[in-house]
C-alpha cells in the first residue's frame, strides 16, 4: 500500500476515462480476493460479490458508487448466475441510486429466471454452508424404457461459476431422451470453500443421480 499510487474514489469526472474504469474493476476484484484470504467471510453467501459491494458502498462519491455497484452486479450475473442472489439483489436495489441502471439490472435477473424455468430444482446434499441443489431436466417422452443420464458440473477454477452454464446442454440432451442434471457445488467465491469441498460435492452428486436411477 505504501508504494502504490493513491487513486481517489471521490471525483466522478474520472469515470470518463477508460483507464480509471479498468482500474476500478481490477481494484474491486483484487481487494476483495485479498480480504477473503486474510479475513474470511465464511458465513456470508456469495462472499466474493458481497465483499466487493461492501468496498463499493464505502466510496464517498455517489456516481462512482453507483457505477461500481452496477459493475459488480453485472459481473455477478455473468459469473455466478441468478440462483441464490436475492440478498445481493435486495442490497443493490436499496443502495443504487441510478434508477435506470437499477431497473435494467433487476429486469435482467427476472428475465433470466423466466428463461430458466421449466425444470426441477431438487436438493441433493445438505452441507455446513447450506443445501446444494441439482437442476434436473427431464425428457418429454415417458416410454418406460431405460434411458441414459448425464451430469454437468460448471467450470470456474473452483472460484466462481453457475449451474446455468450448462442449461442449454441439459435442454439439448433432454430433448434426445436423456435425464440431464446440472449441479451446484461449493466454491471459493460463494462460500470461501476449497476445491476438496467441491470434489466431495461432485462425488455426492453422482451418487444422488444414481440413487434416482429406478425412479427416473
């Protein structure tokens, strides 16, 4: 910190510059990751996004604060998706004063949820962090014959990601007679967990899917 230049967060004129906006995105990302390492927010769901929002809410200038909050929510929707983000959306709704941007982002959440409807959301594992869900897409035909199942686990370097990543694949295979499931699992950016925790969840997901073989 002593060697780094002091970049202000109280002069909205700086938002006109591409370099400042790029700096702002990197600052929020790196500072939040640093804070999670030295002061784990273990009890906070989506701890990475929440920490970034806490940093943004400390900015003294309202215009910079609103810009940062919108940036954070867009990035959250891109990397973590819409499921489980109700507390973040509520905080964003309460603290973002840019009505147009607020309405646009909240509308995107509602639109994504409507687009992702039409499948089963079932709990497959209960952990210390809470319940983990499976998103199960069933084939339309019910011939009674045995059919294959396919299991998807999203990418994201064990830090971020969303089951929504594989919803198009699930629909593709369900339309061809598969039972297709995309699973949540524990990750660093959501629950400050380790890759080993996520691996245990993946093993549990496969066991759970097999346990429903006769039913489905």
